[in-house]
C-alpha cells in the first residue's frame, strides 16, 4: 500500500546517509527507520539499498526511487500552495502573454520569485488565439492578450496600455508618409494593426498598410528591430519592445504628435477568483512601468 511517510523517511535517509541521524531528525527510533525502508522495498518489489555493514549505497532502483520521491513531494507542495488563493508569497503562477508583453513582464515576475521563494512561475509566450485556448483548457490560470475576448466561459477586462513607437533605421532622414513608403515596413503578428493605428492618428493622408512595400516578416516581435537596425524598413512596436531591444541604439524613434497605444486585457475563466498573488504581481508591474515612464508622483492611464 502506498504510504508517503515511507518515501519521506527514505529521502531523509539518503540526505543524511545515516539511520541514526535519520531517526534523530524524524524523531523516530532507528528500528522504525529500518522498518519504513523495508516496507517501501516490499511495496516497490526492489532492493533500494546495498547495505555494507553500517554503511550503505543506493542501488539503481534506490536512485530512481529517491528522484521520484523528490519530485513527488515537490509537486505536493506546489499543489498545496496552489489551493491557497489568499497567499501573497507562495503558490504557482501559470500565465501566458504575447512576446511584446512578456519581454518585460516575465523578468519582473522572475525578480519577484527571487524575493518570494514560495512562488513558482510557469510562463508561456504565445499568440492571442493560443492563449485563449489554453485558458479555456485550464493550462493557464491567466492570459494577457492584445484584443478583447468575448466568450461565455471567459472573463475579460482591460488591464494596461503601452505607447506605440514608430521605429526607423538610425540614419533615416525622412519624416513624412512618403519617406516611410520609400523604405517599406517590417511586419510581425499584429504589426499591421499597431502601425495602422499610429499612422492613422498622425498622417491625415494615410489610407492602408497595404500601400507600404513589405520588406520582411517575423513571428517573433523581439527580432523586428534587428531588421530595422539593418536599414531594411521601419516598424511600429510597443515601447516595451523598444526599451528591451538589444538594437535600440542602432535605431531611432520618430517623434509624433498624436499617441496611440497597445491595449492589454486580462483573460480568466468566468467565475474564477484570481488568487491574490496574481493581483499583486500585476499591480506591481504596472507600478514599475509608471515609475519608469513618468517617475514618482505622476499618473499613467491604463
């Protein structure tokens, strides 16, 4: 019969290397420790220890049982913490976002995990449709998407917004729509919507992105500015992409009078209560962005 105590005793025995120290740590008798190991060996049908007098070494089955036991208790702790929605500093965080968001949000969450070791993070970079499907299937507790979602089994709410930036090669000397058409656009998933929104707000003669020569496409937004830095075209990306790009010194942002934004939305299962640890992470990230963009004492919309 499966008994988790036998596995716990076996883990402690391997870690201490001694029946005596194991008994002392677990407040058991030494014969009690030996009995747990024998019971575990009977349950598994394998010898776990090669006994050599007072010393022992693990058999192959023993090494595998030890690895399994560690994984078993780690998963148990993660599961136990995941049930505690009121915990701010422990539990698993399972979320997904597009790359344009995750470039800065994921490192922020990892920083929080370093300060709160009870947190574990499972973060996926995906497109909107994949994120929605994974939240519906229960693979993620939270999805962050760039367009509103309408589904009877999902709850969607506005969360945050980032300015869009018109980014051109560093030696680009133009300023008008015709100049941009002259160098063409570097596309990415969702890039046409972003470019259309920003150009429409600033150039009255803008009609459609279909009028711009296509100089390339990538499904990885973090790589877009590599093409721009090489002088292959322009792109419109969120400020997060520009700020985190290794090519930000090889490109420049054109100054425009009218802002446009990438809007971000939170997607969860309808009726599900978002654990407090998620709420704190999301609020902490927005606060960090507010300070980075405006400094202390200013207000950032969205």
